[in-house]
């Protein structure tokens, strides 16, 4: 009789299997789940060399599956970028204090970065400018990113990026200027990339970032993740980290993001679907619109405070159709960023077009965000088998700015996860790091309570139970990764990707979910994280 390598007992073991079974114990052998069941069933598998973990009231879940987080960026920001997110920084003054300290630690000329402020949460209720940064950073380029598609550069950074009063605004971007025409440092939309493209990272930096990101995600219970929108050097960094055995989270890559048909042609030439269970290319990432905060998400109806503003469409329908078709016929999952109702219609039309022109079983194309789908879009999403990955943690962190932009009525319908799950649409929840931190405790809370960080109510029509919210991190999310037979639930034969939590989330009041914390994480039976 063969013994288990690892036994975790004294549950609850929240299996997330089709019967939604809660077991008492799990046995692991050779990296896979050997037995899930009652205490006696598992007990007899404990041999002299079996490691035994007693949960004593804590809970075990499948390792969480994250359907859309910019993991490399998360690693970069965690390893190299100062955190100036609310509530770390509550004012521009706080931002100055944090950034000044980073500048003091940096060598002259080195980039000093911060992210991600949100002026609606700052005491001064205004945008920072370069004049807030210049006094303490004469030698170093400093760039502080806003939560969405905006940032502020100091004078040195503007210099390096070549931005002067004579620089024209790029397409889809604005260089904010004062009355004299001088750039204030605030860069909106695509103008921000003039600076961010000037920042250079080496392969070493990126490998360090990936090591850091693995720690960040494992410490939050994640074991599988879709990395959306990486290209060339970044994919290389993943490959070399994997070759060194440093990539411990199962990483599924969507190549991109791709802005034109030419870029899509280039991508399908250069990359193909494939890899192993640790690193695999699965998709192509594209983008139709922007975000709610900067009023660039694309809607039929105008914004509440600017009824003439409807957002931007970054790519025309016909070109998008061709791009999607190209990915579709080459076996890629296509993932399209679409937030406003009109953008979602555009994305859905492209998927419909691809499927009509070249039918393919289960391409599992994805709508990234999908905050305001129309009834008609939902019907087509369901019919086409399109998957939705959405970011309920934004309701918590960015909900107040959503309310300001769109008003309460439209926000009540934002991210209709209950409706979508009810229609059988596979919904995955993610954090879109570095927009928000990868905190599944906030994810569960926001999905269940639909309240903002300041306590504003976003309506309960689309609220779900804790169990349903947790499912969005497991079984339906695994479908997005094409690994549903290997991850996403605790079942015999699947990988022993597991997470231990400080308490059973199914047993507590919603408010307590914010205290839910991962204590230990296993990937393929190997412990990759343990809280001290
Ligand atoms: Zn994203």
C-alpha cells in the first residue's frame, strides 16, 4: 500500500467540485490529489514520511485561478515601484513624502516610479503636477502613475521623453498644459506612453520582478494566472524564469496588446499556441475602449457629468474583425478589452463574425472587463460561448469614481456577475494588477457586498453569495485557462494546487471577508508560500 506525501486534515475542505462538496481531508501523492474525503479515509494514507497539516478550523480551497492580472507589471511595481495607492497616500503631500524618500535611495539619473494615485481619493481633490515633484528630484526622472491611463512626470522625465511645449498631442492622448502652454506633467491616455516607453528594464530586472510576483500571488492564494498583453522581451523573461525553475505560478500568456491588423499579423507569425502546464501561450490581447475614470470607456449614452462625451473607440469594427479572425483561425483565444456597452457590442460582433466565417469548437474567446453589457450582448456572449473576466475589486477601490462618472443607476448594473453566471457564462474575477492589488479578500467582499471603499452602495441586484463569488476564482475561471481538467477544484487526479486560509469564508458575515487571509499555498503538492 502506498502512503501519501502530504495530508491536510481537519477541514473544511471546500472542494468546488460539481456537487459543491465540503470534505474533511485531502491526501496528495506525486503532486496530484490522491484522495478527498472523510478523516478516516485519509488517515490510513499517513505513513512514516507523510507530512501532515492540521487545519484546526482553518479552511482549504483550490489554489485560486486569476483570469487577468498583469503579473510582470505587478512584480515590477512590487520590486521597483513605490506604492502610492490610497490609503498609503491620502494626499499629494503624502505622495511627495513617499517619492522623496525613494529619490534619496536612488542613484542619480535612475528612474523613480510610483503608482497608483486616484485624485478622487486625494485630500486636495486635484491632479498632481510636475511642480509637486520637481523640488525633491532635480537629478532623477520621476513618474507617478494614476490608476488608469494617466500619469504625472517631473521635469527630468519629460526631458528624457522629449516632451516640450512644442510636442503635439498623440492620438488618443493629451499633454496637459498651463496657460503659458507649458506641460504641467500630467499626461492623459496615450500621452503617458511617451514617458513609460522611455523607461528601460533589463532581463535581470524582469526576472527579479517575476520572482517577486510569484511571492505576491502565492501569498494571496493564487496558483494559476492569465498574463494579458505581454510581448517579446517580457515573454522572454517568462521563458528564462521558467527555465531556471523560478516561475512557480501556472502562467497562461495572451500576447499583446495588439493595436492593428499589422501587429496581429506579426504576432501570429511569431507566436503560436503551446507550452507546458507552467508556462503556455494561449491567446492574443486586443483593446476596444479605455476606462470609466478617464471617461474613455465607450458608451452609447454620454457620461453623467459630460453628456457630450461617449468615450473612445480605439479600433474600427472592420479592422478588429480581421484581427480577431486571424487569431481565431490560428487557434488563439482572443481577449478583447471592452468596458462600455458600445465597446462590448463591438467586441461581440467581432467574435460573431469570426465564428460565422470559420466555425471553431470552443475557442473560448474572452471579454476583458465587460462592465456594462447590454441584454443583446449577453445573449450573444452566451450563444457564442464567450467567457467574461471582470474586476469586482474595482467596485470597492474605484466604485466612487464610477459613481461620479455614471451615476448610481448605471453603476447598479455594472459587472452583472449574477446575471451572467445565471446564464451559464463562465465568469472569472481578477484584479487587473497593477490597477488594484491582487487581494482575493477584497474580491470576495466586493462581489458579495458591492460597496465602495468609502461605503457607497452599488446596489444588490447583482450581488452573489460568498460561495458563488469564490467559484469565480476557481471552476469557471479554470475554463478560461483551458486547464479545467487539471486545476480549479480539489478532485482526485487534479494537480494538488491548494490554499490554506485563516477561516472559512462561507461561514462569516460579509464585512469579515476583508480579514480573510491566505496562510499557505501549494502548487503541484509543493509548498510555495507559508505565512510566518
Ligand atoms: Zn488589464
